[in-house]
């Protein structure tokens, strides 16, 4: 009786072996990684929709800058509070200038800056013929409060998004990086190195920027960015984290960190936190129309 059952057992084992092989084949046929070109297109689509939906958002920026090292030229720490406006700007001469960030410092190390509170918003609410000139003056004045030896206006959280725009992507070489996690979200690294001139960010030695986007592979949504520039002997690193703002139904910058280093000078670091986001309900391109 036992011998008669052997063929059936062999058949059963054969079926089981076939199923195992088929299962292995299914595992081997798992979906491939999203192609680089697709990732770039999804990032560009996301940024286009982001700029369109943003319209104008204002937040409060709490910005702590520190100088690590001995120096008698500036203090070791500075705390800035500012109104921070993200908006689109267009001019009759140049057309759409895209998404622009404006910082208006209203408090330095706990001391209010005289007659500064709310002035940036007022320029957009009640624009005049020279409003754009006034806005740029505010930005320049605010930059003077930055701590340390390096003069900078690139320390805004949205700067790196310029490199991901469809019209700008051809100016850089992109590479697909590894998968990673940002918080609870699975993302893909998308790295870039600027190739074309003129550079997006102007430096004395025409240095190229490079950096990384951490994006959702399916939607192109940006969860985190990093930008790096080495100009002369100075190294610059600016990182930004994004989070969902439920009230506005948008992912917006909530944290920016920066680091500037060069030989024989103190290292300058900064950490900015963004909160109290609210939508700015005006047609912002009226600021530059006469």
C-alpha cells in the first residue's frame, strides 16, 4: 500500500515545487523603479500646481542665527522675528517672475524695529507706483540684520524650488538617488548639479549649485530639500523641511537650517521656524502695475 501511494506523493511534491517557482517568479517581476524622466516631470508638475495654488501666503518666521568661534565684530547669537511672504510677482516689462519670498524683520534680539510691523502687507494691500521698489528696499534692509561675515539673500526656504521648475530643469543634471523616509513618508531622492550659465545664484567665481529634492514618487510632492554651493573657500548648505498645513491644504516650509563656513572665520549657522500661516487674499501682481 505504501508503494502505491508514492507516485501521488511525487506528484504533490512536484506541484508544490512548481508553485514555489511561480511565486519566486512573481517576486522577481516586482515593479521597477520610477524612471528619472518621470520623476523630473512629476516634480515640475507639482511645483507648477504649487505656485498656482499658493497665490500668496504670509507666516511668522522665528530665526536664530549663531556664530561659532571668536569674533569681536558681531555677537555670538542673534534672534530675528519677521513677516515672511511667499507670493507670485509679475511686471509689465518682464512678465511673470515666478514665486518670490520676501522677509520683513520686525524684531531683533527682542527689540522691535521701529515702524516695521505690517508694512510689507500694507504694500500689497494698498500698492503705489513705487511699491516694488519699496519691497526690494525692505528685503535689503532685512538682510542687513543677518549675523556674521557673509552677506546673503539666498537664505529663504523656497530658493531651491527654482531648480525643479520645468523651464529650469534643463540647466542642471539630475540623478535618481536612493529611497528614504522623511517622517512617516517614503520618498525618493532626486539630486541635481547646475551646469548652465548664467547661474541661478550669482557668486564672484560663478559657482554651480547642487542639491537634493526628497519627493513622493507618485505625486512629485516635495517633503524636504537641500542646496549646497562652494564658492571660493566658502561652503554653504541650506536645508528645508515641509509639512502639511491643514487650514490651507498645502505643504509649506516649516523649518530651514543653514551653515556657512570658510577658513579663519567663525562658522555661521541658522535655524528658522515658520508658523501662523494664513492666506493673503489679494491680487498680488497689482503691486507692480502702474
